């Protein structure tokens, strides 16, 4: 059997990562280059002349006298952690296909559990924001799913209390998945699908789904809808047209269950975004770290109170 080029790619080894981002100076320079590739630009007035207050690593704009740092106004805003710890946290979250739990980050990074939780959720927020504007196009396979296991003796399937509904959509090229979108929804209704499709689907795309009536809502976004009635139970999971969709869905649930065991439903969007971010960039693991650094310095601060709130779709 031929080896999968994705599965057996080298990625970014820990030794290579340390050679690139092993010191505070290297991490600082990486952030500066991503934020100001052509040199410092004042975030207040756009002027490019400045004075550097070296004792505090503060840039003072020569025109409006605004003070700025390389981390101000980014996801690292007001952080007390070394940048090397942040970068290693990003490495752990991107190079492992199943992610890394808060407890494992705590052990690996030598930080408190609360600090690890804040770091992880801030990085997941960066991933969530980075993929928000990307639309699916062409041949798209769509399905409904839920996070949360069945309770012994309780109701199963749709309508089960305590489960978190989400949409999985897979963009296919030449019968291969190239991009996925995972979005939490309040429920599976035509109105919800209409809103979702208008936000994330490119008009003119062809959307294939099972027989759930609400999926006809994709037509409001100018998409063609192909309905494949699959029945229920194991038979539905073996429908050939949905093979890749069901495979990816199984990987998502195994990943979340194996790495995290459980998490609060209000944070489900971030955990889904983390899996989505890694999957959509799986073709080149080596570029995932610089890409995430760029996204982090272009994502607004997310203070702790905001982290406790659900992410909007």
C-alpha cells in the first residue's frame, strides 16, 4: 500500500522548532516581522517614525506620541508569560492531530492549570477567527451531528437533552476532501440552515445532504441542493457518497473524546475550530506555526471574561 503523503510528512520537528523559536529574542522578532513586515507603523495614526524605549521595549510614535509594544492589541496583549511559552503552546496544539488537553499543556509548559486554560482558549479563539471568513465552494457535502454522548437509559438521537448540535460541511475536489467547516447551531431548522448557508457558502455551489428537510435551506444562498435519502442507523453511515464525510466526523469525535473527555457546551465552537484549523492546513504542517503566529498578532485581545462567553457563529 502506498504511503499517504499527508500522514508521513515530516512536519516541524521539536528540534527545528527550538532552533527557530527557542529564545525570547527569536519569538519577539517573529512577532515584529508578522505585525510590521515593512517596519513599525503606529497603530494610532499610521506614522512610521518612532523612538524605542529600550528598557520597556516600547515604541513611541514620533508624530502622535502613542506608545505601543509588539504584543499590544494582539491576542498576547498584557501577557505576563514569556513568548517562548506561548510559542511552545502553539506548537503543541498544531503538530498533534488530536490536539492537547489543558492538563497536558500545564505539565508540558510548567504553568498553572488556569493559565494553561486561558492560553489554550485564546489560541483556539485565534483559530476560530482565522477561518471565519473563508467560504466553501463547488462540490459540498453537508450533514448534521451532535457533541455529547448518550446517557444510559436515556433518549438517543435527535432531540436528546444535553447534546450540542453542529454542522459539518466538506468541500470536495476530485472526490477528495480539501476543506471542512464545523459550526455549532442552536438547532436543525430551515431558518438556521438558511442563515448558515448565506454566511459560509458560495452561490452556485452544489450541496449534497441526507434527507433532513431543513437542509433545503441552502437554496436561499443560491446553491443547488441534492438530497440523498439514507435511512437511519448503520445503513446511513455506509452510504458511498458520504464516506469521506462520515470518516471525518468519526475522527472529530474520536479526537475530542480522546483528548478532552468533556468540555462545556458553550465552548464547543472553539474546540470544533481547533480541529477544523488543523485539518484545513494538514497538507503542510511546517507552515502551520508561522501561519498561526501571523493570525495571533492580527487577532484582537480576548480578556478572561470574554473567554467565558460562547463564540458566535
